[in-house]
C-alpha cells in the first residue's frame, strides 16, 4: 500500500507530504484546492508521461517520492524481473525528479531507473480509477490476465507458458542454423573472394608489423619534415640568426687567436729577464708606492726576545696608510683579520697571502703581506692582478713600527723577496 507521498514544486504546491492509513482515505476540498495535483503527482511517480509545465513556476525542478509498504508478491516478483532487489522489510521507495527542461531522473530504492521501468513496476502497485473508466482495463497488455483469472487451472497455465517459451527458443535456434539457398550462395561467393584475395597477397610472417611501421611513418611525415627543417635551420641559420656551423667556426677562430696570444705572451715573458732563475715570467713589481728603508734584510736576527729564528722576510718601513699593491697576478689564498693575539698567524696582524702559480722555471711562487693597518681589501679565493690595491701599511700583529712585512715563498720555502722583486 502507498504509505507516504512527498510533493515538491508541483504546479502550485511548493512542498507537501501526505501520509496514508490503512483502509479508506478520502481527500476533499473545493475546486482548485489541489486534489487533481495529488493525482498528477501519483501518476508521475508511476511512470506516466509528464511535461515541464508540471514544474512550479520559478522552480528549477519538481520532485515526487512515494513510499510503499507491504507490497504484493506480484509487485515483488516484477521488481526482481526488472533487476532490483526488494528491501528486507518489504518497503519500496520510488522517486522522480523532473527538471524545468522536461528531463526526468528516476530511482527505485535509490538505484537509477528509466521512466518505462517505473511505469512497468507502477502498474503492479497502484490502480487509478476515473469516474467512467479503469486504467488497467484499458491496457491491452493485461486483457489476457483477466481471461486467465476466470480459470482455476493454474497448473495448466504454467505448462502452457513453459511450452510456449520452449517453442520460441527452438524456432530461434532453427532460424539461426537454417539458411535459404540464396544466402548460402552469397556466403560462399564472399568466402571464395576473400580466400583468393589472401592467396594473391602472398602475405609473409612479420609483414603486418612492417606495414604498421610504414603506416606510422607516413602518418607522422609532416611532423618529421617540420623537425628536419628546424634542425637544418639551427645548423645553417637564417637571415636573423647565425647557425650552429657559423658559431662553431667563429669559436674556432677565437680559440686560435687566444692560443696565439698566449704563445706571444709566453715568448715575451721568457725574453723579458736576463736571469730567469730569479725573475722568471711572473713579472713581479714592488708592493708599496715608496719606502724609506728596509729595516732588516732576509735571514737576519732581531733584537726582540720573541724572535727566536732568522727573519723570514723583509720589513719595508713606510708611513701609516701607505698603499700596498699585489706584486704579481694571482689568487688570494689567505685574507686574515687580526684578532689581537701575538702568536701563530695572528702575529702577522691583518695580512694577505697570494698564490702566483708555477712559473717558467717550474717553481711555485707566493707572496705574503703582513701588519696591514685595516682589514685586507681582498677576500680569499679572489683573483688579483699585478698592481691591484690590497691594503694599507700599519702596525697590527707583532709589530713595533709602521712597516710592511713582505715574504716571498718559493715551493713554500721563504726566500729573499728583494732578490726577486725589483726595487723601484
């Protein structure tokens, strides 16, 4: 039986719910109260044809749902035939949503369904009678059921149905295996033609794969041609850009010119000094702008009690703030900021060490500049050139007066810098 009917946006009804009880339920009201709208809603949920005019004005959709309880065995059987499983409590929920465009979305127990399936199931649930007619009596599909209802021979009816279904199945099988002569001739002609085509083609193993590769090549010929044209343009260039070939040729010329310049430089350096064992090709220059005197030469001992060995460099006395320059090109390996100590590397104060590399004589040269007034002007890892300003004369570290402590290290052994660095 129909238990609950929900209506939403149907005609003039915005939202309503009707709950039916066992026995006779009567809906009364004056003309225009909406009694026929309820009947139209029941027809809609039973799968009858509807139109978008049924949707309430201004709404995007209309919605109807019907909850049935204690459905009949016939309705339950029809539900199974249509591919839906009945609920264990014997309830059945039908819903239908009608959009303002006229499209419907139907569901049976939450599963999607078509309007025709809803109509077929609805015929087993509700029988609507008008004033002068019966909906079921006018449906020809159910007339034979009325005749069968007059007979009490249910077993005979079941035997008839089974025999009829078997007859239909045998007829289908017979039709499937039976062909007339014309069909046989046409089929035989087609088969003979196909056999001749295959034999004349002389197909060989692997030929299909080969043809598929050719087919793929032909289908991609435009893309391949485009890629080749782009590659040729990159190699040869065009009127706007230079191609790879011209770039390579230009780079080759520049490389040859650089090699020639290096060779000229080495030749000039080799011939620059008459005593290459001293001056080699590093082209040393004096590290400060001027000086007043060299207070003590390389290898001499000082009078201060902290000096326990021969002096490892030369002290070039100059006023505070005198500019200190790099004696030759090189890389800064140490840029030390004085921490106020008197021992170890801190005894140099603010100092810089520059590695000049291996000279023509095969020896490695480095210079050290100590007791700078301020922090060095260059940092570790920085490339410097001959004559570049690297700091100023001062008294930081273990120093008793303004001077530059200059060391020259050959193969990491201290040497007399004044023999290698020409005095100004």
